[in-house]
C-alpha cells in the first residue's frame, strides 16, 4: 500500500531546476502515483517561515500505468528557505508524501501525518562568490606554533606571567587551576609574523595561494580569541609594519591573506573591558560611564555579565549596539576598514552562529565597498543552508552574508565512512543533500576542512581508526589478521590519509590545510592539536603526497569548477565524476573539455571489481594517473579493479598531469 507514490527531489524529471534556486524564478515539480489508486486530488504544500500555500497539482500524463501530477509555482521575490511536501487525497483518507526521515533529500516516503518536508533554498539571483576564490588552496596558521623568524630564535616581547617552552619541539600543555579548570599561565613557543614571511617560499612550493591566520590581534592568550585591542597586532607576533610586509610579500607571489574576526566577544583583559587595569582607558568593567559599557550585558555590574560559553575571560558583546557596530564595521576607520586597507582579502568570522544576520550583512557590505572580490568565510559546523541558532533560522547563504563556510560535515562524514560508521551510500546521500541545499556558487566555495585548531589532528584521528581495526578486529576477517599485524599501523594510516586527501583536493569546494597536517603532525584534543610545526623532522612521504595532489588540483580546472556527479558501489566504494563539457564549467566560464574519475576503496581486506557507466561522456581512453597507464572505455563503461585501501584517479588525456 505504502509504495504507490514516488518522488525524487534530486531527479530532474521530478523537480526542475535542481537544488537551490534563485529568487523571482519558477519551479516545476512532478510526482508519480499508481494509476490504479483512486486519487481524488494531489496538492503541493509549500511553507516558508511566515505562511503556507497549497498548489493544486494536475494530471499531466500517464506513463506505464503511472499517473504524473505536475505543479508550477514562482519563487518569492525575497530570498528565503521554502519547505514542501505532498498531500494525497483519496476517497476516505489523506496521506502525505515527504522527505525521508533523515531529511537528506532525494527519494522520500509516505506519512499518515506530520510529514518531514523537503527543502528549497531560494537565494538572491545577483549573488556570487569571488572569482579568485574558485582556485584557492587555503593554509591555516596558528601563528605562535608555525615558525619563529627572529634571529637566533629570540622570543619577541614575552608576556608577563607566561610560560615559554625551552624547546620548539616540546609537547604543548595547559597550566590550570586544579579547582576551577581556569588557565593561570599561558604558554608560548614564539612563532611570529616574520616566521611566516620566511616560509612564504615553502608555502608557494607546496601550492598554497591563500593564508588564513588564527587571530593576530593583541591578546593575553596564545590563541588570541580573547581580543585585547582589535587595531593592534600582538607584540609577540610583530607589529603593523611587519604585518603589512607579510601582506605585500605574499601578494607579490600570488598569495592572499584572510584574518580571523572574533566579534561575538572580547577579552576581559582588553582595552574595552579592562578588568585588570592593563590599559589607560576606562573599560566597561571599571565604570558604567565607560564608552564601552553598552557593548556588554551586565546582570550585576561589574562581576556578573554574559560571557562566551560561561568563560569569564570572554565577555560577550551586543553586536548591534550602535557604538560597537560603528567601531567594528561602519566608521571610516572601523576595524574592518582598517585591516582591509592593509591589503587583506577578507575575513573568517569566528562563531558565526552567535553573530546576528544584520551584523554579518553589514560586514559583507563594508568588505565589498573596499574590495568587490573580498571573501567572507563563516565558522559553521552544520548544514549552513538551514542552520537554526538561538531559535532563529539563519540567512548565511541567501546572498547578502557569507561566501563560504567551514564544511565540517565534509570532515565528519568522511571520517565516519572510513571508520565504518556509515557506508558509501550514506556518504553519497549526505554529500548530495549539501549539493541540493546550497546555492551552486556556495557549494563550490565551501571550505573543505579535514583539520583545524578546533578538532583532533587528522593523522592521529586516522591512526586511532586503524588501531581500532587491528586491535578490536571489528571489521577485519580473521584470515587477514596475521597479515595485518605484520604491517605497521602508521603505514596503513598513511594509505588512509592519501585516500581522504585525494577526496579533499578533487571534491567541489576549497581545500584547507591546517598547518603541519601536510607533514603528519600528531595530536588529539586541544592543546595537543596545536603543537609546533616540526621543521627538519617532516614526514617527507606525506609532504610529497600533498605537493603532488595540490599540483593536480592547481593545474586542472576540472577539479575546481568542473561539474560533479556522486557515485557509489556496495558499502565500500565511493567516488565521483568531475567533467567539463561543451567548453563550459559550472560558472559558464570557458574551459577545456575534460573528465576525471575518482574512486576510493575503504576496505582493508577486500578487492572490488566494478564497472563505471560513462555513457554521458565522449571519451574512449582515460589515463590511470597513479599507475601511469591508459585504460580503454568499452561499451561506454570502464572496468576497474580496486585493491584494499586503494584510491584511483582517472583523467582524460587532454588534461595536464605533470
């Protein structure tokens, strides 16, 4: 009874256009129902945050005893998120067809009540992302831990009551109050902006063209998310002159700088709050008559106030308070304008969930006024198209706010896949859901992270996954146990690292490397994921792999702006096809026709023989890149053998692969 209806939101037969749509446009939706069912009517129910509309669907035609009902409707003028489901009216009952219970789009299911709705993102038709960002490879630097550029490794301007490590390679640690957990002495290694300048050639050789710096403004801590002065470079890192030199020297070699903007809170030890009398200005903590008093939410002045996640050293601000908004965004010498004038290319907004939409919009406008190719990247941990924070649906991707977001679902689900927590079809569904929900230009500007300062190091995470496979023997057949025990965990981990980064650098979006991941730095939770870069002790096998795969991305536009088709085989094989047809990429820019096929076998034990349908692509030969051999496409199919923990990259012969 319950399978007489069919709809697939990701099939162009049932919904056109695919995925997110622009405002003031039109959508066509069809649904298929068995002809033998006595249907009195079908309604398409469309919902936004303000109202609900019912569109009567009419019978378009009948194909093979399947009735096809159709409805056309216009998208709103104002960008928004729409939700929809189907109401199926029979002689004595009403049934509903909606999204699947995972809300991942595609094929749905029938409900007797309360259907899970499908989503349509309606974005501003004039919105776009910066053209240069399509070709970006981002390198994230936690400055204190990257490199000390001073002669003889002298530490610049050590802070009072701080801990300086005796050796660059010492493991990081926190010195905390055992009773409260509060950090009572911050630790530093002495990395600085001069160090980045001295390593620009290394970064250029690696293939990097965009640097994202963790906060560099004056602050007490090593991480500097407790801003002390938004308009001053922390003296341990350098000064404005050195920063300007970094920006200019990076620009000369084709490299842009993005700064970390921490605008939801300041430090308690700041020029604005000034709890410890460190500054000569009257702070909000000191007096209700401070010019900064209205920035903060005091429950009982001065000791009780709203702070970020209960951390007393991080008092929250009222972002929309007029004087704060002027200081950060609107004044001619605002924080945004001041640093944009230094030559940076944009911002990464810390905890974007805690910034009001209007505040983000104001930042976006100000950045574009300074540089119409500036980038605004937001820290968002979930699907950013439908994110709800503090009870309010966010507007990140509707056209007036963020260009890109930190694509943590990419990282999370790839790790789940390689840890056997989800299978290939589940991975496919998650990626297709993001593809369907995001405006196309935002999907291709997604910042695809595998490591950041907020998560465990990639190499350590993969090492733990493989350690579990070997010691618990959860997924490994007994007949392979002796063979696997003879192999070092690290060698298997490196194989896994190559698979997951092969995806990162060939997938739609912008790959981000957290400093040192390219040489196999280890470390689990903070502070261990913030260890120093091991200059002179790099894992050269991993480094050479990164250089190789970055070069493939940088030389071949198909990996950056080619169309994308997700595929899977069984539980273990995931892959996708990237292509440029008719000399046009997804942005309708002129590019050379090309084809690339990526296939990944996550299994440690199983060899898979698969056949990939390439009927839609006019090629007879592809090159197996890692084996440097030509392979023939027969009967419009490519037969592939994938050994355990093997990834394969096939490319059309007209692509540059050297």
